[in-house]
C-alpha cells in the first residue's frame, strides 16, 4: 500500500483502530503528512460535491418534466392562502343572503296553489324560453319574482312541497331538472355561488362506456402481450447482443423496465452502428419499449420495419402489430380486423390459435 | 397513473451498488415509481409547507439518502422507505426551525444572542454553509478543469470495471485507465495545493470532528 492509498484508507475509515491510531500519531509528528491528508480529504470532498451536483441536476430535470402538483389529488396553492379564506367567507355570505331572501318572501307569498290547468297562470320557464343559458343565480332570481299582478297563482315553492324545508341547493336543484338531465347544456355550476353538481358527475354514461371499452381493449392486448412479449431481456454473455457494450447496456435497462432511459439509445441506433443481426434485435427492443410505454402506433411502425428486415420474424411482427392495433381498437378497428383475418386465413400461421382466441375476446 | 412494481429493499440496494447507471436507475425508481415522492410532498404540504417547500425537501431528502448509502451510514436500520421518510421529516423540521429562528432574529438586535440562546437551532445554518461550500468546491473544479479525471474516479468508485471505464472514457487499452486514474488524481491534488484560496478550503480536525474553517 503506497502513501496515497494509506491516506485514503485512513480517511475512508478502512484502517483498523490500531492502524488508524498509529497513522494519526505519524500525522501529528509530521506536518507535511498532515498537509497531504488535508489535501486528500479536500479532493474526496470535491468528488462528493461533483456527484451531488449531478444528482441535483437530475432531480431538477425530472421535477421539471413531472411536476409534483400532479401527485396531489387537489392542487394546493403555494401562495395567498388568505384568498381562499376570503372567497369562503364571500360564498358563505351569499348563501346566507339567499336563504334570507327565501325566508323573507315566504310569509307574503304563501298562497294556496290553485287547482287549475290554466297554463297562463304559471310562470314561464325563463331558463328555456330565452333559448340561452343564464347563470344559475339569475335563473333562481327569475323564478322567484315579486307577486305577479292579477295572478293568483305563483310558482310552487318546491322547498315546501314535501312539508319540509329543504336546503337551498336542493330546492334549486328541484327547480332545475332539465339542466341536470342534459349535460350538453349544463351550465358551469362550479362557478355559481350555490354549487349543485360537480362537473365530473355530469359525464354521460356513453362517455364512461367508451372509456371502459378503451381500457378493456388495451387490457386484452396487454394480457396477450405479457404472456409472450416480442422481446425478453436475456443477459447472455454469448448472445447476439453481448458483443456490443452499448446494446448490453440497453438490455440491462430493459431488464429493469427502465424504458424511458433505453428509448433514446434505441432510437439513435442506426443499421451502420451495429451488425445486421443486432439491428434486427434493436427493432424488437424498440417495439417492446414503445409497447411498454403505451406508444402503440410507434411500436406498430417498428414492427413493420422488423417484418421488412427479417423474413424469419415476419409472422412475429404481424402478431405483435395486431396487438398494437387491438390496444387502440376504438381508433384502428378496420386495420386490426383486416390483419386478424389475414392471420386467420394464412395456412400454418404460427399465431393462428392465439388469433382465434383473440377474436373471441374481441367479440365479447 | 401507471402502477409500477414495488422493488424490495434488496433490489434497491443492489441496483444502487451495481454501477453508475444503477445509481441513476435507483434514483429514477425512487423519484418516479416508488410513491415515496408523493408521501414526502403530502407530508410537507399537510404540515404548513407549500408545494415549493415540498419540492425542496424532496430534493434534500433524496440527496441525503444517497449520501447515506455512499458513505455507509445506512446499515440496514429498518425499511428503506421508512429511513428515507425519516430523513425527509428531519429536513422539514430543520427548515421550520430555521424559519422560526429567522422570525426571532428579526426581533432581536444582537444576532449573537440568538446563537448563544439556541445552540440546538444551528442545524439549518449548517446546511446553508454546506450548500455554500459545495458551490465553492464546484467552482474549484471548473477553474482547475479536472472534471474528466474526477468523473472517472467516481465511476470507478461506483463499481465500473476497467473495460467499461476504457469504453466510456475513450481508452483503447483498459490497463491505461488505471494509470490515468492514479496519475490524474495526483496531478489534481498538486493543483489543489497551489490553489490560491486553499487556506479557506481546507478542513480542520478537532477531537475527531472535521469542520470547515469558515464555519468554526
């Protein structure tokens, strides 16, 4: 062990207690040695600082690409919490004002509801008549006018219909049935002071079904894919990839599902930079990476290329291309159906049995 | 959000100690896939912090965690997630202390009184000084121009083989890597010795505790 190694071992606490004590003694007696140790320590500290700087840069880069705000269910304002309080107070005041308005009117306007079929006695539904959606507070105000001259009938007070006072928001909701049923004309109730329905609840059943179908197709595709993916990382010292360090490195990344890191390396690999047989493997890796990242259209393109490069891989390329199309079946159904039929009709296609099963699944 | 497979503590540590890529991969896993980031952000935000505070604490906690792994401070004491979260909580506690102290400092005329009265509140100050020092050291590297040498040494320290280092740093012969590593380090230390502000950079050792001169 030369002096440099010994100094480093001392600083990294790799010496035994006795060796460390002896070395400290030497240092105390020799100022030049002490200076050397100090320099080494500074050098190691600089190394740490460089590494730390790299980590921080990486974290900042990731933070910029994937904002933390997305992680929380609700956005949390980083500033002006008082604004939230003031808005809350205002909303409360408006609500109180609304309730008082209803209560104040009731004794005066409380008249028996006429048992009549005279439609002229009823107030027009101002909300529909104008053909234009009014803010909710305005529609409430329009439906609660001062008593109409010469008209014995007033708008039925739905809050009292059941003999029980309903909360304001419920009474408004009762007076707005058409609005709630038809989401295409639903005003942005979130902006109105008396919040009725969150917009997300107004998503139609049709849209939900569409989303569920999309997920189901992707699920069908992924289940079939994961059983037997086009590329399975095999860290094999004697394999096609082993002779190329860069490809072996990429293979390690894929082995640990680090697709985001592997993708740019795969994308920049050209036919000239690797052997032809390796380039075919690169196409499989690329298709696998795209597929795993949910970029099915790109995966399908890589598979097309694979089919052109290698006749031996044509059947594989077709099957996995089909899975890519099925993952986006809503958008690419005709293409997927055509390819499925091609596979089914081709004699001795290695994926015929799987294709039959897939067809049945899609029918369901 | 896409669900990722949870790594075991063993996988996390093995990936970290495998190579430089392994370190980055592990960092990526913790940041993006583990759910630890969400836990830290939620904690800070729910304990009177803002989103900006949460981001800072996440970064500090990650760096602290990685340092614990590199210098062997973590010796398997409990699950890694708990250990990491402990670091984050500690960092946030320090930050809150620093803020409290800042308020007190504004009300006192003699700043020294604060330090004398509250010696336990110096952690936050220490962190600031450490940050200053790190920036200063990076400046030194930039001035001296030994980045390649230092990176090679870092990668060697992270477990890269001679062949890997030769490929990455453009050496035809892996044997030359070893010689370069030793020679450039010696040369770097020599340059440091002649650095004009060396006295300000050197650390002092008192009773086994290493301290920065500026701090003492």
